[in-house]
């Protein structure tokens, strides 16, 4: 893990197109601004963990499909 010290209005660059700005420091909280391309998903950790858990649960559950109803019009296929 890289640990950096920054002051308000200073930035951290990740690659060429992602920047993290220090917006405000108040007590034990820091407000950050993230500037990234729309193709890069940015989440708070707790939201990311909830999404991952939900995706895992969905992948592990068996799909429930409704019964097919042909309305009595069955044709035999040769």
C-alpha cells in the first residue's frame, strides 16, 4: 500500500486519467473528489462490498423458470 500525505486542494494521480483531489479536511473526515472516465466505476467500499455480495448470491441461486404454456397447440417435430 502506498501512503501519501496531501493538503487541501492537492491531488493524487492514478495513471494518466484518474485524479483524486483533497476537497476538505474536517476533524477525522476527509472529503475527496474523484475525476475518472465514465468507464471507470468508483464506489465507496461498503457499496462495493454490497454489490459484490449481491452478485455472488445471484450467481449461486438456481434460476426459477415459469412452466411453458403452449395453449394446447402441440405439434410433433419429426
